[in-house]
C-alpha cells in the first residue's frame, strides 16, 4: 500500500512541477464547453456576442449559430427542451421586434436583412457597419433550423414556428441583387450597395439556396448558374477541388445542408459533390501546413488549419533573423488562387471540418487541447487562435488569443454533432424552403430524390 501511495504522490508532484493544469481531451468535454459559449455569451437582448471575454457587439451570424446550438444542447441533454425553446422564443421575439428601415441609425436592419453587428444595449446598428447579406443568411439558417425542429403543438413551439417563418419570409432577397443578376455582399444607407458580390465559390451556398427557396422574395432562377460560372477548379498540394483558401468557406454551408450525394450540374459534370470537395479542400489545407513552405513554428500533421480568425497583430517584425508579416483578424488560408499565412492556427479549422476528416480533425483537436491547454482552452472550449512563431516581450513563448469568437465556436460544435448523428442535417432536410432552393438550383440525387 505504501508503495502505491508513493507512486501516486510522485505523479502528483510531477504534474505540479510541470506547470500545466491539463484536463484530458474528450470530444464530449469539447462539445459541452463550446455549447456553453452560446448559452452564456449573450446580451440582454438574447443576441450572441461576437466575442468574449472582450465585449464589443453582438453578431447576427453568431446568433444564427447559437439558435442551432440550442438544438444540440437539447439533444445532448445539456439543457431541457423547455429551456431551449424558451431561449429560442425570446431570441426570435427580439429579432422580430427590432426596428427596420432605411435610416442610418436607430435601426437594426432593412428589408428583412440585419446589420452585421448590433450594439449590446439596444441591438441596433453598430457604428457604420453594412447591412450584411451573408450574415443575415447565416442567421436565417439558424432560424430555419428552429422552424423545423420545434414541431410540438404547444404555445411556445407554435410561436417559435410563426416567428421563424415570418422572419425568413420578410427578407427581400431579390432587393439585394445587382443589375448583373448577382447578389451584393451588403448595403450601406449612406452610399448604397457594396460593389463586392457573391460569385462562387465560397461560404455563400446556403445563402443562395435560401434566397432561391423563398416563397415571398425569390431571386431569379438563373442565379445558381451565374454563381457556378466563376468556380476556380484546380489542384493544390495533391488534391483537385474548387479552390477557396480559408477553410470556413468549405464549412459554413455544410453546417445546415447535407451535400453528400446530391449534385448540381457542375458537380454532375465533374462526378463529384460538395461534401467531397470540402474533404479534399481540408486535406489540401492540412498538406500545405505539413509541408510548411514558410517555416512557421509548430506546423505538423497534428497541428494545422488555416481559416479566418484573430491574429497577434498587424505588423512586421524580425524573428530569428527573418522579417515576418503578421496580421490581426484576417481570412487566412492556402489554395492555388492565393495563400495568406502568417503562422496563425485556429482550432475551428479542424473542428469545423470534422465530418470531412474525422480522424485527422480529432487528432489535431486532441493534440492542441493537451499540448496548449493552459493558454488555448478555457471555460468555453478552444480560444480562437494561436501563433507560436510570433514572439515579443509580452509573448515570449508565442501568442495565444484571449477571446472566443462566436462564428468560430459554432462550426466546431455543429459539425461535430453532424458527424456523430447528422442532427442539423436531418432537421434541415425537413425544411421545405431548403428543399425548394436546392431543387431550383438544379440539385438532385441522394436524399433529395425522395422529395420528387
């Protein structure tokens, strides 16, 4: 007995002397902590914070992730169905009641769209941000998931369905279309529509599907073919796929739409589908990181993933005799069309790709969790990003973010859940607006054929 006591004490002392306080990685622990972000990081209007613990504004896209996350909380028994329904109802009531109009202040949206960021006190336009088509789209994806999930005949769930349906039907998608038949990325009351437009390929597939499926303000039937005309199909680090450098562009739409086995005309011609395209894009991103042509510290087979995320600073500094360019928040990525890489890795890159690369993603998440636990993991799971190359007086061992970001937490939780049981995918397969949008875009095959 004394022998085993000495061994246990020795192990305890070794752990203390290591300076690390590590909780062993488990997928369930990661899911629960990430869910807690959406349950707790909300403002008084029940809109999800853009980031935490820094409190700046709420993000309508993060609120969309949050609405779907409440469903995962119910199904994993983190909360009761009644708790989840109550939170969803409060969120939707606020969204429906927020002021809309063409004014530059004192409103939250216009034509059913919402401004990208909203103030924490009144949930109104933050400074001069744009009325955002994609962020409204991500919000509405979350709204539609609640429309299809809360099916029970009781006052709370009946009102959820009414509000969700009304919010979606109110969006005037066609108003956001430019004269060339392509959707603008946004609008400012001060100067009109943004020149930048949603030409493929990127994260906006779900946006166009919802806009095509609208029963009230549908966009033209040829919108999808115009989207596909700009696809850059190429090979990068051994994988041929439609190119887009940051991984979030290969993830966001897949959170709500199961693209396995369904194909539009482009994918039929190439004997592929969008799920497989994202799998190859993820493996290509990982292969680039393993090759590490720019020699950043810490890149290897279990530590990879370039996407949009926070960064250490927008600056050039000399490290180990080399002048290095670093960025703050930026869309990082690697593809044949461009490479934006400053040594910053974001856990959401691997986490949001979980269904595409489950073994590689889990190995990466486990390694990062257990290797950098003290600085990278906290009460809400993974903090947003880290950079082991960036070193200065404040960060002698590399830079680690202090914040969690809602739009990066969402893909981790929801895509792990989709991998485990297809939860959000199956819910959205029941949504008539999603089905109609996919059919109008020319998708067929797989699960979609049951709706003929």
